[in-house]
C-alpha cells in the first residue's frame, strides 16, 4: 500500500510553502547530475550518477556509477514509479540535458562511460520505448557536450554552452528539429561568454540563460550571475538588466521555466560554496528581476527541478559530501488567499464584522478592521503566507496587517487584489463597475468590462500571475482580457474560478445558489450546499487541486466535498479566502 505523508516545515524555509511529499515504497536511488522533465503532466527522472568514482575532465566532484534508469512521478499518485521501457535503452550518463517536446522526452549528450556524448534519444510514454535520433545537416558533425543546457521553443530544441569532449568550455549553441532530425549551430550573434553549468528556460517566446561558470578565457573564468535573453527569428541575444538584488554567481543549479518566471534551485559557487537558496526571475516587461523564493532543507548542487501543475518538484543533488535522494514539492505562485499558516493549504478562517475579529482554525486569532471593512487576505509581502488585510470603501483605505497601509479607490470600487506582475506578491487593485476601470497600484490602469459585470481575476494562462477577467451574470459571459471569451452560467450563479484539476491554470466555475450546483467548465459538476451558504473553494489537503467547499453561516458548518466537515464560526462571521457570494 502506498503511503503519503506531510513533510516537516523544516524541509523548506518559511518563504516556501512545502506541500505533500511522497514516501515511495522504493524511491529512486540518491543521485546528482540527473534531469527531471514534465511530459504530459508526469515528471520523468532520468540518469545521473549515484556513487563515487574518478572525476570527469575539469571536474572536482565524483561522477560515480552512471545511471540510465527512468522513473515517473504523478500528481495523482504522489509517488515514484520505476519505468521499465521495452527495446533499446540510452547509455548511462550524467550532466546531460533534457526537454519535453511534442509529448516526448528528449535527452541530449552528457557524460558517459567513454566520455562526452553526442547522441540524442526520445522516450514515448505511450509506447514505453526509447528511440535513438540522428543529427543530420550535410557534413555537419554533432558536438559532444556535457554540463550544457537545453530548451524546447517554437518547434525546435535548442542547446547551449557546456563542456566539450576535452573538458573545455564553449559558448556555442545548437538547434535540432525533431520533425526532420536536422541540426546545426545557432547564428545568434554576440551573446553570453563560454560557460558550463548554466541554467536556461523557455518563457513565452524567448530563451533565458542564467549564470554558470565561465568567461572570455582561463584568466576570466568565474561563477556568473548574469541573465541573457535570446529571441529566435532574428532577435538575437541581449543582456537583461536586473532590478534589485539577485542570487550569487553559481553553476549547476536546478532550473525550470514556470509560467512567466524561471526558477533556480541551489548550485555551486566560488570557494567550494554549495547553495541552498531558491530564486525566481520575473520576465515581465517593467518588473524584470529576481525574488528570493526561499531556502532548501540543505544546500545542494547538480539537483533537478520540474513543474508539476501549480507547484514544482525537486529531487536529489550533491551537498559536497553526500548524494541526496529527497523529494520536495513547493508552490510556484503566491500563497492561497486563505493560507495563513504557510503550509500550502487553505485554512478555515472567518472575519467577524461586528468587532474585526479574525479567527483561523488551529492557527491564530486577532483583531484587525471594523464593520466598515471588507476582508481582503492575500500574500502581499511574498513570504508564501496570506496576510490579513481590509479594504475600507468609504475612504479607500487598504490596510495590510504588519505590512503596509495606503489609500486607493473608494466606495464605488470593488477590491480585486492579486499578483498582476508575477513578482510573487499581491498588488493592491480595484475594479470600478460604473466605468469598467481596472487600476493596479504602481503598475497599470485600463478599461475592461462595464456596469453589471463581476470582476473574476485569476491565473487563466498558468503564468503564475493574475489575468483580469469579468463574469456577466445577465448573459453568462466570461471574458478574460487579451485571451478568450465564452458563455458559461448565468443570473443567480456565483463565480468560483480556481485550479480544480491541478494543472496550474484557473478553471471557469460557477456555484448555483438556488440548487447548490457546482459546475466547472470542461471538468465536472456536483452538488454541495444550498441557498444561504457561502461557496468557499480551496486546496484544503495540499494536493495542488482546489476542492469545492461551503460555509453555512446559520450553523457555522464548513463542508468540503469528499474530504471533511466541521463547525467553526457563526452567523455573524464572513468566511475569508476565496469566498464568493
């Protein structure tokens, strides 16, 4: 029988919301130099090294017993499963690159038993088979590379940097077309200097490269913390100006692009330093820069990370003395509105209008606000924990407990706070129904919607940031700015968007007050609650999916479908979090 346990908070710092961690019956062996890649919602672990052995050219850390095993981790099982492919297997290796492309897992190069490799293999989860690919382009010869990086973008697989077969650093990049097997060197112009162990990610229509160890020549080699952007199709390379502090120079960090950000996890730096921090780089125009996301339970280098819905999964690494084999899950966006404890789940919480009492079940209680205020909890300071906040429409006061206060908006406005710029912090924002004005403090303002519309901002693109959206009850229209529009629901329905399937994007949903019907577009429908209840969806069990739930003021009952029910609060209370009524 499989067992799922909740990990100790010690596994990640308070900045990171640690979620459920698999206690696999037979987990993957400890290792480093492996890869994690999400293909079709399943994270695949391939290769690496797991025991001490002579070092590769130019390396001081062991390269160990080489591995070519394949493991899968799914959100549904929350456990590792060893995959036994049929047919040929790729040679064992470490320090290779891996990408997902057209529902296949590709691995490229690496360091094997005979040295640096120049091969490319694809794994098809449907047939459970590996296929060795070829690089074809006239007389061009595929390069042998390890400690390089790769991304998939626009129908091609791009590799960059790394070490050559002799251990030298390189600044060349190569492009591979999986459809034709055609390969060749980029024509990219002036870009990053030669380096190995850099991180890369494809975010929207660009390739980002961070750090690594390298320079112009042997005398200039050092651990770097620069960020470069490459735009295919003639855009070329550009050095990205960073806003604010950032990570120390490093190489061999775990890395992944998730939404509008890319993340780096751990790595190694000057003087033998092994890092234990996690950073997120926001690629959005005007807010480009780093956010320190948290720290690991222990420093590590040559680890791997992959997206898994609204979270990221990390596995293994090398801490300078020991091979690691731990599995961690952490959120990659701001905290849930009702996560007051920072554990990655929604807490049961109420706000009492009569005296401003906030009460969070099994966590805390305090007084903040008054009967003139609307509760607006969100993560305003980026610590992955929801902050108590109120909006006072009569004066436009927005007050965030122990964080800040400001005046923005007024009595005619609806408070629509959220992370609109992808920096991991909620922004103060209002929607003015009379004119359709959206105004996000210190960021932007625009018109979208009209009188009679309900603002329904959520992350509909899966970018880790909020998209402005409206729900028009009179017609059932949902309209997401610059994305899509369709009809779903109607008059008498409460709008309850949320990530109900754990894929990292918000789903359109309605709750029908007259009948208790929950209907999630293209997913499911069920009945829970009745007239007089507050709909209160949320991720109550930490599985990355939101559950349907209600609060019944007349009795103080909370009911979460297929999970739990209990009593907390009274008719004088308002449920806080993602409540809609």
